[in-house]
C-alpha cells in the first residue's frame, strides 16, 4: 500500500505521536508531527498538507480545530481520533472527514488514511463524508506496519512482526494474545481501555465484560511479567473493575528498523 500525501499529525502525547508515525510510515507518506493546535496552524499557513490527523480529547478541541481549518477547507482532509462520549462532528465540519472512535485498532487507522485518500477527492462542499468507525475488530489481511520495530523507553524495542521485546541484553517473546494486548494498549496510549473493548481488539469479536475480564487477566499478568524482564512492568496498569492502561515515556530517536 503506497499513497502520495503530505500528512500532519496533531497529537499532544509524545509516546502516541511516535507510535502513530511508526504505524503510518510504511505507507510512504511525508509525515510531520506537532504537539499543539497553535503549532499546527503555523505549519498549515506555510506548507501544503493534504491530510490532518488529529487526536480530539474533548469537544472544545474539536470546535477550535474546526475554526482553524476553515481557511484550508479547499485542500485538506481530516482524520479525527475521538474518545468515547465525545460527539463526532456533523454537517458543520469544514473538511472531508473520517472519524475513528477510540479504542482504536491500528489497522483501522491505516485503512482510514487510504480510504480518505481514495474517496475524499470525490467529496463536494455540501457532502463532507463524515464516517464513524467503532474500530472493535481486527481485519483479516496483513498490513505493512506489522513488520515494524518500535523504540519504546530505556532502549526497549517492540518487534511487532516477530512478537518480541528486545533490549541489548535479551529477547523476550510474546504470545499472540500478549502481542495483541500490547498493540491495542500502545495504539491507545494513556487511555484506560475497558475489558469489553480490549476483548474485541485482542480476540476480534464481541465479548461480555465479565468474560473479557476473565480472559484478559492471565494475559495481562503474563505480559506484565515479561515487561518486568525489560524494566517496564510499571508501564501496564490495571484499573479495577474497568480495564487496562499503558503509559510509556517514549524514547526520541529512530522509530523503525
């Protein structure tokens, strides 16, 4: 999959910015990342971006972003990452837009970029093509980002293709479910995902909350023990009666081997 696009990522979370770049880089796009809307506005005024990917954490951010995009509605398309409980933009949104509801499967993000690139050019001013996706499934085909090695914290590398955590001293292998849990939590970095949502992302189907919690508990315990071997057991956090969260201080530097 290869597309011609100049992509701007608006994401305040450093670890999530790095992860998003890692996921999208194999598409062959030109990628720029910014931590704030103010910086994004400066770049939009001076460079011809085709697509803006923005993580909207509350409705106020969506309103501010929509106002900022009005001057660029003739040339830019938007992908919004929206958490649960935040109203998705409707007919007043200025640009052709794809809305991805969190929790987010990485595959849905890659598919959304390709979808917006292929369909977005056909969107008229009166039809802004706002589309919501629940993202609670895993696609059956392989995408290029599955060959990535992503740099985390303290020299730890997540080798997605081979399902291993690597440091200079050791290699820790992950099972399929452990790797999917790690991938789902990293793609939604800093957000506590419910047992139901994680069940859908890890196992690819809808699972009742109590059953999802029962299935995920031993997987999370094994993953935490393996993270402990590379000094990262504190990354994985369990919020009782709710779900799990991953918090990693991202390491600046190369993202992909």
